[in-house]
C-alpha cells in the first residue's frame, strides 16, 4: 500500500510552516524513532480518521527579493505537481489576493491535479468570511477557510483533502509487480545505474494506470520477471541554492520511497557514507520498505582484501538502525555486479512476502523464552503466550503477552533476532505488535 502524498504550496508568510506544524505536531504518527536521523520538517505522516497520508512542505528558504517570489512559487508548484496526489494551495486572507496567486493558480489548474484552495489566517470566521469569497476568483474551486495558528477549520480542510484520495490508494495495490526506487544524493550515480539496469531490458516506458503523478515509471523484464522502476525518467531539477536542492531531493525521495516495495539506496564509494545518506536511508527504514544499499563507483577506489569488510563495517555503523539491509558493491561504469543487484532485489522481495507458520514461530518463541528470561518489573514477570504472523510487506507479527508494559524494546529486539537467526528475512524490516491477553 502506498500512502497518498499531499503537498502545500503558497507564498512566503501565508502560514505554510504553521499549518504543517499544526498537522504534524498533533496528528503525526511516529512509528519508530530512527536514531541518528534528524527529522527535517519537510515531510510528516498525518493520520486523519484512519486515513493516512504524507504531508510535504514544498516551501523552502525565504526569497530575498520580491521578484524571485513568483519564480520560486512556480518551482514549488512544479515540484508539487510532480510528486503529490493532492495539492493544498495556501493563501492569506489578510494579504488578500495577489497577482502571483492567480499565476500559480493557473499553473495548478492546468496540471489537472486535485487542488484544495485553503485561505489561512481567518481567525474569526464571522468577521472575515466576506473576504474569503474573493478567492473564488482564482477559479480553482471553493476556498476553505482556516486559521492555522488557532487551529480553526482544520477538520473540514482535512475532509476536503482526503476526499480526493483514490480508492486504490487506500487499499493494497492489485498490481503485484515489484516496484523499485533508486534513491540517493545527487551525483552518486543513480541515473547511471538505472540506465545500465534498464539497458536492453527496458520494455515499455509508460504512465501506469492508477498513478496520478506525472512521473513516468518504467517496466523492465529481466530473466522472465517483471519489475517497475519508479520515476526514473526526467525530474532532474537544477537549482542554484544548495538548501533548495537538498529539500527537493528529500521531497523526491519521500515520494519515490512511498510507492516502492524495494528501495535501492546508492552510496558513493569515493565519498564514503555521509550524514545525508543516513537521512535518505532513514526515510526508507521508517516506511518499512525493503532495503538494498548499493555502494557505487567501486571501480574508482583503491582496494585490498580488507576494503569490502571495512566499508561494510562503516556502513553498518552509520546505519545501525537497519542491520537487516543488504549491501552490494557495484560499478555503473564497468557494470560490475549490476546483474547481481537484480538477484539481491529478488531475495528482498521474497523475504518481504515470506510467511512463517504459527507452529514454527511458537517453537522459536518457546526456545527463546527458555534461553533468556523475560524482563520483570515490581515483582511481575512478562509472560509471552503466543505469536502469529498477521501480514507481509513488511512481515508483521503479533505477540500476545500478559502485560504490554513489561514488553521492553530490548526483549522485542531479542525475539526479532531469534526470528532472523531462523529465517533470515534479509533486506526487510520486521514489525512487531504486542497485544495483551488476559
Ligand atoms: P510560511 O512562510 O508560509 O511558512 O509562513 P509561517 O508559517 O512562517 O507564518 C508566517 C506568519 O503568519 C507567522 O508570523 C505566523 O505566526 C503567522 N500566522 C500563521 N498562521 C496564522 C493564522 O492562522 N492567523 C494569524 N493571525 N497569523 C498566522
Ligand atoms: P546521479 O545524480 O545520482 O543520477 O548520478 P549520475 O548517474 O549522473 O552520475 C554522477 C557522476 O558519477 C557522473 O559523472 C558519472 O559518470 C559518474 N559515475 C556514475 N557511476 C559511476 C561508477 O560506477 N564509477 C565511476 N567511476 N563513476 C561513476
């Protein structure tokens, strides 16, 4: 299942950050904190009436002069059109309608994307509603009044947004061909890898039905199996400002990762693993995707018999939160091990769909409990009754216990390790849910 993406577009100072924080702050569902990964306020997971979506703030740094505002807004709108399923166009009732609003509205209208026109800073609906009607003139539908600062109208706005979600986005995709996203910092060699991987294997370049994004996915057939590579065409944005470029790269990563089954994180062997690589890897980890780390440009460094071992250790150290990730050393230039990459992807796909019979799981549970006594607190000891796998992609297990409070993170981790010792599950995260049974 891929979550819909909602992007906020709007002039500086209309209240984008305030709205973003209001939504992310209260309704954010932090699945798991990823140590070592600082969370930028660029994207957030929002949960509204059991509907989940990823919210993106396309607004970057403040432009220095008035005349760059419009060009920057155009750029924001383009990013939103490329990556989002629904666009929130945020305006400001206090500033009223401004020429650049109309220009951006035109752009959004032509994109045929669902747009929700939101008018912010309506701190008093009674007094300010007449001013809100002016925004009808933008020709992109009915304006939704809110006050981000005092959290008025947020529920109605979310209703308007979620109304546009496609039914297929809210359930499992029917298309069971694996979707692969190749992500990484600029210049690590993503395009080179994709071009090599696609090579003669490319079958069709098409918009695949069901996606509302402009991105072009590519179908590939390799050794009789079909794969879909996510928006590998185009989308190479140039920006003079480093922060903007990084922001765009993160937005693009979130959008690609959201739709992928397996994420290939490309790292530059010459540069070594960096903070930004960890940030990108964190996005895939938090979303429970299959993960392959491809260390590229392996041709370009000097090696001896310890290099792979040392490099692996370094990657494992920086990405300590995802010890399950597969690592492969490749070169897009020479083609070294690129065919192996398909094999690794296949293994990860299989592991993400693997189901373990309940009987076998409980044998492992019994043995694990016997080997290491469960924790206790204030004289009460944790009892683990039973475990069963409830779903796949990622494999998800429910453990029934006497008292949830007693189930420490470290004991869950211990059970996870036992399961991995038995079945591997390389390349995929595992999810554990603890339930009480009285
Ligand atoms: P951004 O540049 O679009 O991200 O805008 P910000 O979120 O930084 O907000 C710009 C200014 O508008 C800040 O001073 C906010 O406190 C203020 N602001 C945001 N939302 C509201 C609102 O609902 N009512 C009022 N009166 N001010 C708001
Ligand atoms: P992207 O921005 O991540 O898509 O990176 P590109 O595919 O555009 O590659 C960036 C630069 O790295 C280009 O100059 C490539 O020729 C070079 N490059 C890519 N892969 C390799 C590789 O495996 N070995 C070497 N030596 N250079 C590479």
